[in-house]
């Protein structure tokens, strides 16, 4: 029984697969991915964008491979980035063979759309030979004609049936290293389809609300749809689809996971909306802090509250707290306790320094913990080896 059971999320049991060196499904952390929007054959621009996504925290990145020039650029791209690369293939099975050969960690391809059984077998062989996993990507906007004829329109049952049909094709080819998505731009349809699929298979699920819109609208829409699924334990990897730069998708994805306590990365800022009681410009301060603290990846919390109405209470729950006080006398809290006062001047700079120092402290603690675990393991291994020698 956890201390706060109202916060518990029980994840759906799913099989674990690997996307390169990143596990997806099972008890692996929920991963965040995005997709480049550069021309893939422009390797330099694509590499630069992927590196920016990595900095924002992306665990893996997908690139489109619409033509042979794109798959030709893949090798160079993969060699110059750190995260696993997923090749996005539609229809052209040869692109899948080329992408697998170029070192893609995963192929996003629908086996039912490749054509003959022979072609499917060739793609599966290429995936197996190159250690690639796959993602089946069902989309409400491109459902098979036979399913549209059967159901009349894209609906959850049609999407689940499409997913299960593609699954069967891969299973019949003795291939099980795949995840699956059933995306729709309509949240009701998408959520119902994912719920249906979650009940009908144990493959890891890639969540997304497709074509969700621009940064603000798409974030709200994705948070409602994906938030509901994640909260109910469904979802092993997520991509937020926004008409915005891919780094923004990554940041939004992490915010979703942070909100649900499913993953922690960077500074979680708790701030008030501000009102006539604010003792310093809260909105401007938070905007500046958000930008200045983007480089911190260590998870920690910061409350930025305009006055004593809610400031002390929020500060108690965060690593670092700022509460506005009268006459430019603002209170700084460390680990929930009042620590010192600061005026208006250099306020942002001061908070940035405190956060950086706390992050460095936490990183040090983490390093020591890892080292202690490694030392304990080495001692245990040495003891086992010694016992084995004595018994010989
Ligand atoms: S915490 Fe204070 S400044 Fe912020 S919204 Fe509430 S009353 Fe206003």
C-alpha cells in the first residue's frame, strides 16, 4: 500500500522490446520520442535537429524515409547521433530493406501495406538480420478499404481490427519485436482504439494523438487524450504530434509524464497565476526561469509564488521555493524550510544559481549511489569467486 494511493498508476502489463539500446514496454520507463521535419537527405540539418531533440531529452527519434536519397543519408545520420533512429516507411518495402541495412533501430511500417507475402518476409528477414524492431502504425485517416466498407467509417473496432491484422502478419512471420499505435486526431476515437487494443494484445503501445494541432491547442488535445490513457496505465512510449519544432514535442511529452509522476526530468516549476497581491512580476520571472533552467536534466522542483497566501505551503513540497514578500523582501525556502531573504535585484540569477547548485548536489549523490552499488556487486562477485575456489 503506497503512502498516497490516489497517486498510484498501475501500468498495463506489456511485453518488452528493444529499440536499439532503449527498452520499450514491460517495466521500462515510458520513453519520449519525436520526429524530424528536415529533409532527411540533408544529413547535416537532420543531425543538428536530432541533437537538439536529444538535448531536450528525446529517448529516440523518427525520420521519414520517402525516397532512396533519404535511406542513403541514414547511415551518416545514425553515426552522428546518440539516440536510436526509427525509419518511417510507407508502402515502399525497399526503403525498409535499405533503412534496416543502414542501421535503423526500428522500422515504422505496416506489414499489410507492403504488398506480397514475399515482400513482407523480406522486410522481416532484414529486420531480424539487422536487430531492428518495428512499429505498426494504424491511423484512422488511412484505414484499409475493406475495414471502411465493413464498418462504414473509421471507428475504434475498425482500428483495433486493423492493428490485429497487422500483428498477425508479423506473428505469422515469426516476428514479435514490435510495438503498435492506433492514432486518430479525434481524442474520443483514439482513446477508445487504444483501450480496445490494450485489452486485445500485450505488445508495447506507442501513444499519440495524430495531427493534434499547433503548440497550444495540440498540447491541450494531446494531454487530454494521452493523459487519460497514461493515467489508466496504458502506454509505453509517447510522441506528441505538434505543428511545432520537434524539441517542443519532447518538452511537452516530458511535462505530461512529469505531471503524472511517470517520469522525472529537469526542473518542475510550480507557479501561481499572479494577481494584485504579487510582490514581484511572477509571469515574467517564471518565463525567464523556464528559459534559464532548460539545461538542467536532473529532476527537482521549484515553486515560484507571488505572495504568502500560497507561497509557504507550496515551498514545503519543493526543493527550492520563492515566496514574494512585502517591500521587496522575498523569502527563499530550501528543502521546504525558510532559509534567507532576497530583494528584487538579481532575483532570477539567484534562483538559477540555487537550482544549479542543488542539481549538482543531487547528481553527486546519484553518482555515489551508483558507485556504492557497483562496489557492493564487485565485493559479492569476488566472494563468489573465492567460495568457488575453496570448493574446488
Ligand atoms: S499566490 Fe498570491 S500572488 Fe499568487 S495568485 Fe495567489 S494570492 Fe495572487
